[in-house]
């Protein structure tokens, strides 16, 4: 039997608007849940597999309560076109009743989907507008006489799960994700937009808030007529509009006439919509619709418009929520599309009217009403009316790319415009790839790229970039560039012997986006990191970008240690190399130095990076760099020297030795027996929310305050937080350990459901371990600003207490984004750390003895 034969046999397509459909491609991963008011209200779950939608009728709808089983009756396969169906099936027809698209998105099987389907247990992840996280579909053992196949839909325990006391998602979100309507509004009404019905009136129904006493009421949002907007002109739909480009400035412009938006780190795209046909066009007019898969297209088709041109940027957001061009490049290279988000910020044309002459603020208002405020694949880019400098500072402290400032009443002008200004948190621009240096660790990969910019039609050399490449990207670039090799240098001027060393030249046709710290005095890049290829820009357009009123370039920190194999990759997924790690520590040296200089150090070494062998080392080893200092523990009878450093070159020696984590003692080599730091490590067990860890940090802070100590906080770069207190080095190690042990045990005793003070993992599920064991002689904790040998290349970041919020997780700050944050700080959040040192008082000593 053909895949959709049963589906077609049950329907009369002369009477029903349901799509006849056909079997589609086999590689998709869409899911849809349609709320279906037939004889009985139910929810139809459909998962794309083998070119059709495998379908289950979930009688009571999905539940977000883990373990709560919902009956899911297996029904016939549906065509892919059914994913967009919303409307009323006539009475008397199969499934007669009203259908809305309650949720949609993508699904990812945890194991082989075909084997799971055959065996009757499909384990999968959902990423939709309403449902997300981990789910199971389990086939029940049926009776011989049963004709239908019963399954169970079950939610797993994860961050998306809810308790039975939480709101029911079905009641909380009853509306269609396609049009915002509910079942009653769709019944008997033509769905969406068509040439016959025009635009719909979107209505939503919500329950009153806790402070409202009124009964349920309807809120109606009527999409405004573009003809009513000042400056709108009746016109045919353009094929393409050359986009507005922002002028680079060192700081956002001031004044009430400007609004400010967060600058995204992705591909600038123009969405052209014409009666359901979608095109995604680059800034140069290239059609990249197929490049980004079907989900973004489907989301645009769901907008209640007939014809439109929308300006926006397609991005991939990192775990921290910031857009990440490198992650976007990585997803495109492997054909992944489930993380794409299209942020829209301007509306140029709508339903027969050209809006480019209308004021920006009116175009944005109309766009916001079209897109809505619910998070989905298409998201409205909101703006700030506050002072632009303040917006930029906050953006940079969060390590975002920067700010776009726009004149609020300006028309849309194609080309470079003074009414749009961009202010960046770090130096970043595109460069022409003029050559490469082969990798020193792989025969078929690049080690670095030789870069240039055009000036008056001549190509100028600006240096190299040797970090930011994943292994796959380095290999792909080698294959691509090796086919483009030329014998002579493409640069107009002659390179120095050092600049030309090992360089293989190529035709200057490809463009790379690169982030760097500054321009050197001789016009070269300092501390550059590759972010991806820009295939939407022509090489001949690339010039040196110098913002207006550019501040003086800071002098580079000098280092003398020579790195062998500088292109060795330490964090493969992020492409952070040994050279990249050295650049990072050079940038943060003045911040990290007070916490690692003149102390015994325990070091985590990873010679092959985070995917290879790892080992802690605190004693000297053969081949130790000459800049590393050896110190002797006065209590170590074996007299094996420990490791310490005194300067930046000492730190570079550790980088050369593949040290990826630095764990200092809580005392200095000048006073081994009297610690000058207390550290309380808040280590969450499984199932502990980040907000709970923040609350715990606040409680530790208060207890330290009550003891007369000043508390500081930092992310761990792993799962939790570290609350740190500076001490006047007078108390000995036993006293400090006793004090911290008493504090941890007191917290566990006062709140046994939240905290434990024992390290036993079996007792930690759903609780936070208050780890005080760092506060004893010879024990260590990761240093502020130290990297972590884990995926993501996170660092342990000192924060101001007011920065601690749900938006900044334990691994938010990384090797890549930390220098941007530090450059934006007006003051070091731990600047007063040592000045705030206080002694353990006699009162605390009495507590220690009592303990």
C-alpha cells in the first residue's frame, strides 16, 4: 500500500480543504501538534519520518508533568503539507471539526528513529514554540481483538518539565501558533491570509492575572492598514531592495532622535513574501532560501500577510542566549537548521504598499504587530530609548557584539547611511583571505590565514589569524584554498621575511570575518580570532574599518615565550588553539595576576586538548619552561618542588605546557600556613535550577557578612558558583577549615531539603553541595579568569553581585567573549578584593572550638 493511501481513502477532497498531499523528502525533522475539536477534543501529534508525518491522536493532550502517561492512538500517516493546515473540516467528513496548529517545530530522535518506531519506543527531543525537552512514545501491549494501536506519550524530567501544581500548558496556551486564534475563532472562518479574505483579525483569550478580579476577557489586536501610515505609497512588490548599511562609530550617537537595538551576529537577510512564496535574499541579492532549510520558511509563511519585504538577521544563539556567528557557520556546514532564529527589525513593504518613506518607528510598530511577542523562529527585534552609551555598556558587559543606533523618524535609505550607526564591543570586520600557512599538527588542515584589505584598489597585508578554527573548518579551508593557490603574492607591497614565512598564496576571492583586540602601530591585527567565512560579501568591497573618533589603541602586553605548534587545537568545537589561549591570557593578565602570582599552583594539563588525556600536576616535570618558578613546601619531607609563577611569561610557559586549568592554593608562598582566601563552592546536584543556586549564593554571602567577612562571587565555569571572602592571613588552616565546615553544616541543617555538606553523590540529587573542603592545606580551587577544560571553553568569571541573574549562567563567559566584557568594564568588580580582607575574629574561634 502506498504511504498515503489510507489517508486519501478516508477523505473526500472535493468537500474538505485538507491537502491531498504527496510523499516528501526523507531527511526532514518537523513536528506539529494540531488541536482538533472533532466529536471529542484531542491533540494530533505528528512527527516527520520518511517523507510523511507519523501521527498519533493524544486524547487528553500532552502533559509537562514527568511520568504522567497520556494515551496516544496511532492513526494513519499524513502528508507533510498537513503541517500547515488550519481550518474547519465539514461535518460528515472524516474527522469533521475545527483544527488549529497548537504547536510546531523540530524533533530529534535520541536513538535510531526507525528502530525505535519498529520496536515501539521512540525517545526524542522537541523544540517547538510551546513544547521542548525530552519525550517518550511507548507502544502498549495490545489485545488480539484490538484494531487500534495504543501508545503512551510521556514527558521526561528536564528543565522544561513542570510539577502537577504548575499551570497546565493546554490551559495556559490554548491559541494557534500560526495565527494566534483559538478553536472558537477558527470555526467557520477562513484561515490565515488569502487573496479572497485578505488579512485576518487576530484575537487571543487569556485568563485574568492574580491582581485582576474581572472574568475572562478577550483582547483583540487588529492589524493596521498600511495605507494609513504616513509616507506609505501604493506600489507593486519589488524583486529586491538594497539594504541600509550602518556607519561604524566608536560610540552610539546621543539624543532623543535615536533608538538603539542590539547588534546581531549572523547573516543579514531580506525576507520576500508573495502569497506564501518565500525568498531569503542576502545583502547583495543572492537567493539563499534553500541554505536555511524549511522551518524558517514555514514560519514566515505563517505570518498573516499576503505580500511583504522584511529586513532582519538570521542567527544561531549560544547557550547563553547571545547570537554566535561561529555556531551559525558550524550548523550550516553540517546541514543543521534546528537552532536558526530570524530576528526582524524593519518592514519595507506590506500588502501593496511601499513603506520605505514612512518613519522608522511606525514601520517597527507595524512589524511588531505582525510578528507578535511570543518567542519562536521569527522574533521581533525590540529597541531601547535609553542613552545609547548606557545600552552599549550593558551589551558589552554581557559580551554581545554591539549596538545599532537608528534615527527614529528616518525613512529607509539603501546603501551606507548616516541614519544608522553601529558601535561594536570589540574590533571586528571582514578581511580578504590572501593565503594560508599549513597546520603544524595535521597534513590536510590550515594553521593560519594570511589576511588583507583593499585600499584604492590595492591589496594591503594586515597580518594573520591562527585561532577560532574547528578541526572540520581547518580541513575544509585547506581543501578549498589549496585549489586556489597561486605562485606570487597578491599583495601590492612586498612582505617582510617574517610576514611571508611559510605562506602559501591564493587568489584573493574569499572573505573571512575576524574578531581582534586592536590594530597595532604598523597596521596589523592584534590577537585575532576567526569567526567564519562571509560568502555574502565580495572581496573587492573589503576595506579597513576605522570608526569615527577612534580611541587610541592600547599598547600590547609583551610576551617572550615561543609557542611550539601554536595551531594545536585545545577546544575542538570552539576552535580555540594554543595561540588563542595565549592571546586570551595576555588580554586578561592584569586581572588574573593577583590570584595566581606567588602561590603554589595545581594544574590541569591536556596535551591533546580537552578530548585527550587529562592529568592534574602540582610538582615539576621534565621540560618545564624556564619562566616557571619552583617552590618548596616547608612541610613536604620529600622535597619535591611545587609550581608557581611570577609574571606573564610564567603564565605563557604554562600555556606552552598545555595547562588548561589553573588552581591556586588559598595561601601564598610567602606565608604557607595562613590562608588569605575562603572559598565556598556551591555545587548543584541534578535537577537544581540556576535561580536556586543564585539564592544559595546570597545566603552564603549573608552568613559571611554576619561573621564580619566581605563576600565576592564568581561563576565556576562549570555548573555552580563560588562565593569567595578575602582574609587577613592570621588564622591557620585548621581554624579556617573549621569555620567553613560549621557554616556548611549549619546551612544543611537549617535547610535539609536544599543543601548538603557531604560530598556523597547519592545524597545530592535536587540539592546543592556546600563544598567547604577547598579550605584546607594543599587543597585548591579554580582561579578567577582561569579557563576550564570542558566543552564551550568557559572561564571562571568574577561578577559584581548585582550582575548575578538568571541570564548569566555558570558557563556564560568564555575564552572568546571575556576580553569583550573586560574592555567594557568601567571598574573591576573585584577591584577591592584584597582591600576588603578581614580576620577571623575571636568569636569565630570560639565557634571553631565548639565545633
